[in-house]
């Protein structure tokens, strides 16, 4: 009888122990309700550790964003615009005349001898080997020096303005500039052939030589001194220094 009572007592203790375990589990389950959901889970901890390991936190992320924006704005400022690109010297690559070049061009135009400041005459003929040449002499009558360069435009006319033959053809090179002080002269040579040298008939005699000085739009005239073009040859050279008679 006593043995049976002891066994029953042990069974009650086992049952009581089982009830305690079940109650503890139920209590744990209750604690895992809505309040537990609001707590940070252990899975979030590695992310926090990773953020710390990479040196990033809420403050550092906030400061990193402005830095990225600053780099983007800097890159945009350094990007070339659609305007003309400057050369290494800071000058436009497009070619434009400098002040010195413009001054040189203006000086050259203003330094040219003009018809108004010169006299014109036809010198004595020089014949030889079937050729005849006449010096066409320009003299500076102005009060300051001037320059002539290149070919004059030359035609033969009568006093009524009618043309005789054709304008002279350029012969030889353009040559350099001739500087004329007041009273100094330069000349160009008119070239034709003696009568009979060629089967081409001679032109009629002219009365005047009609001339445009080199680079000028103003004309001058002088007596032709009996100049007659033969052989279809009528040339003019560029001006050179001196008068040649």
C-alpha cells in the first residue's frame, strides 16, 4: 500500500512538472506577440555591423550625397560648351586680321602715289633689233614721299576719246615697290615692233596715251609722240625706279 502511494506521488510530481513546462512555453509565445514584432530582430544586427565596418552611418550617408552632387556639378562645369573652342594661346582658332595687319593695309593704301600728285610723260623711243620701247615716266609732284608698285593700265586714244587698238598686255613680273621722294620718278616700258617686222598690219596713229597708275582708279593722259603699234605687239612692264630720258 505504501509503495502504491509513493508511485502516485511521483506521478503527480511529473504531471505538475509537465504543467510548469507547458505554462512556460505559453508565456514565451505570448511574449512573441505584437510587441516582439516592433523590436529589432537579430537579423538586422549584421547590417549594422556592416555599416560600421564600411565606415558608413546615417550621418556619413547624409554627407556623402552632397559630395556626389558637388562632383557632378564640377564635371558639368568642366564640360566644353558649344561655343568656338579656343586655341592653346587663348586666341580664337578662326582667322581674323590683327590691328597690326589692318594698319599695314591702310598704310599701304594711303602711301600709294595718286594721279593727282604725279605728272606723266612719254619719253623718247629706243629702237633695236626690230623692237621699239618707250619709257612711260611717272614723277612725284607731291610734298611727301609715296610708292608705286606693279603694272599701269595703258591704252592709246585720240583726242575725242576714241580708242586706237587694244589695251597693252602685261610683260614680265610685277616687281617690287618703288619709293618716290618729292621730285623723283619711276617708269614703265611700252613695247611694240618696227613696221615690216611682222605681216600683221600696224594700228592707226594715236594722239594720246591713256594711263591708270598702278593701283589707281584715276586716269592720266600724255601725248603719244607719234607712237604707232605694229606687228600686233603692244606690251607694258611693271614700274621701276628712274626716268630713262
